[in-house]
C-alpha cells in the first residue's frame, strides 16, 4: 500500500450483529478535501470511526496517513482530529476545560493542552465564551466548540461528521465559512461527512458516495459534475404539439416545464447531432430560441448514481428545509 496516499484501504467490512454497515469498501484517496456523502444509514460514521482507529473492521486492511488501521490506532488518533456528529460534550465543564480535556485525551501534556485550548477557542470565535459552562452554549457555538476540540492537537487530518447538523441556515453558512477558511489557511486534509450535498460542492475537491455500506463512486467533484451531452433545455416559437411529437418520433424524450409552453427538457440518444433540432424545427415551422446543454449538479448526480431519481422531490425538500437552532 502506498504511503503517499491519504487513505488506502481494501475490502473493509463491518457489521453490527446482523446489520452490515460496510461491505468490501476499497478507497485510494490523495490528500485534500474529501466529501463523504450518503443517506442516513449509508455507513458514513462507521467508516470514519474505522479510519480514526476507534473501530476495527471485521475484514479488510488499509492505511491512513501511512498508519495501519488495525495495528496503529493510537498513532492515528494522535494525528487525526475528530468532530463527532453527536453532542459529545460534558455539561458541567467550561469551554476551555472541555477543549483542554480533548488535548489530554489526544495525548498532549496538560500544560500544552491548556495553552492550545485558548488558542483554538480564539480561532473559532469562542474566545469570549471560554469560561462559560457548556449548557449555556447555543447549538452553533457547541459545533464551534467541537471543532476547536478536534483542532487542539494540531492534527494532520480532520474528520468532520455532520458539522452543520442542527444549525439554522445562518449558522450553517457561518460554520461552512469557518471550515473553508481553515482549509485555505492550514492546508489540512479534511473528510467532510454529510448528507447535505451543497456543503460538499462548496468545500470539497473529491467525493465518495456511499449507499447501503457500499462505495458507489469515488472521483473528483469536477469530474462528476459534468455537462450532460444528451440532455438539453429547449425553447421555441411556433406550433407546439407537432414539434413535440416530431422530437419524440425521432427518439427524444420530451419533459414539459410547468407553466412554460413551448419549452422543454429533452433527453436525446447519444448518437444525436444538435443539427437535428434545427432540421426538425424548420420542417415544422418552428424557430428555436434556446438550446442549452443541461449541467448536472451534485444532488442530481447522487440520485442518478444511487438509482433514486424518482425520489428527487423528497430529497430536494430535505436539502432546502431549515434546520433547528
């Protein structure tokens, strides 16, 4: 296995009783910012805990930062910062005490952990709240506190599990901006585990898609967000229904746009030449006013890869819904 890769794992599986959380996961990822996406129950959190050395796989092997995921768990935890999805806080503690405790658990000398706690709390914008008890923190400030705890030992890599979970839209934007600045300033590798594809599009260069414990794809975001060469946005002037029928008779699938006559989204065979649109238009007395290839965003890509395009409206609603504060 290559030591130059950030993550190099092969055939990793993990079960909880009869529930198979991961199935033969194989990944070879270079350093950078990686989005780990999937619906609830896809296996994202289980994979993060294996990469951190908190869980042992039932089968498979691999390295993270060059360290064996089964034999070098203490070394991994000393070089990786983990921001858990769950609250994972101790209410009786004050902010600086909680972050110092995280440094102690990562193996730092206590005096160094205390000093670094003050530094990272200032960095994440909680300097003025450092002596406040955790039960007095808002949801947004608790997320910042967990990020500070993940940073206290200056790790080589960060594993962020749903860092915008429970935040309202403004809090989500603020957290993403903080993570974005952190990546730009430190150059640390980050794995962002989320079901919110917009977060991945904003922050990540690579994406891994998990579905039911299996890797559906792993590739650069730029490669996955491609222009579809067989799907177009089309608008025209002239007779409507005859032109639609002509498109369908020539192998195109025409999808109406609500409230927009003489406009459609058109899927055509891959052998189709765009000149064919204009030939059909001319023969039916139609003038084409818009012809544009449709760009695929990450949300549609995820639905296509997981075979869930039929669920698109429900997923879109989940993406757009504000989260409680």
